[in-house]
């Protein structure tokens, strides 16, 4: 059989070429002319090019959380549903919409007072009970995004120790605040001490009774401290009193829990 010589000194069979095109890296086909083979046969030289990895996409709400770390997931998802988030100039109202890293994302919403809505709950309690936070050292347990802590700081607290059993939920604004100590992956009932005793304690706990954590809380409180707690009846009532879906509709049970 007579040998054939190809330009670029590269010889590739037709089937191998097809496999490279379909299953390998990006290729560029260069037409060549055989020097001594049958004119009815065609050949091609293959020159590999650098592979460009596909641009990764992610959910719109996740992209917003990365770019706007000062806001909570709750705020972000609410704004998306309200049509206040624009992607490349167009309104997108589905949190799961896939967007690329190069997408221009704008949030056209009123800047919230606190990093999450929990701050408004604590603000109402502070006003209702006339709590003075100015210059106080506080413990905020059930830190989560940091709404209570944000509220305490804006009402004059000098330092806040934020405790949470979870990890990575705290808004960046709170995490880097010079007057906040974030203590994550810590169950409050196992808390033994803090660098200093606190004047004020706020509790926003889930899946655990306040009574269970109080022995640990008392150890870090001054004798004249103030305690503000958000009561969630489904975690305080007896199991027999909790209805389907963890909802308690009986006002008598609500009253019993409060007392």
C-alpha cells in the first residue's frame, strides 16, 4: 500500500476525526490535499484548541445573596416575587431562574432598616416594654441572619454576643461589625461562659423550649439583667396540645404557655 503524506505531518482517519469532534475537545478542521492517494478520498488535519469551560449558572436568589450580602434570603426572595429584581434590564420574578456570572443584577427596592424582618419584631418589643439598650452588653441567641442583633446595635447596645447552633447564616454586615462577636455551631444550653456578663438577653429559638436553655442563660446574666424572648407555643406546649402541622389554634393553650 502506498503511503500518503499529509500537511502538518498528521494523519487522521475519518472515523477518528468524527469521534474527536463529538466526544473530545474543540477542534478546528483544516482541509488538505493528499499527494499520492486516490483523488476520491479526502483527509483532514486536526488542530486542538484550548477548551473554554461553559459558564456556570446559578439560581437568581443565590446570585443575589452573593452580590448583596447585606440582605437576608427572606428579603431577596420577597423582592424577586414583587418584581423588584432586574436581570440585564428585565424584571425576573422567579427565584429559581438560572443566571450567569456576567449577568447584571439590580435590586430596585427600598433599603430595609434591618438585615432581616426579625429586627422589626424586636423593635416592637423594645418600644412596648420600654427597654433601654443604650450602652448595654447583650446576648442574642438564635442569631440566624442577625435581625435581633442589628436592632440591638441600632438601639445603642455597646456589644452583642450572637449565638447560633447553625453556621453561615449571618449577614455580612453583622458578621464583620466591630461590636459583634459571632459564636456559631453552639447550642445555647451548652454555653458555659462569655468574656463578660451581659445586661440584656434576647431569645429567638426554634425546636427547643426556652425552659431547657434558661440554666445556661442565667449563668451569663448580671443580677439585674433584662430578658426578652420570642415565645413559640409549638415548642413550649405539651406534645398532646400541638395540632397537625405543629400549629396550636387553641387560645387557652397560648395563654397557658405565656403564663
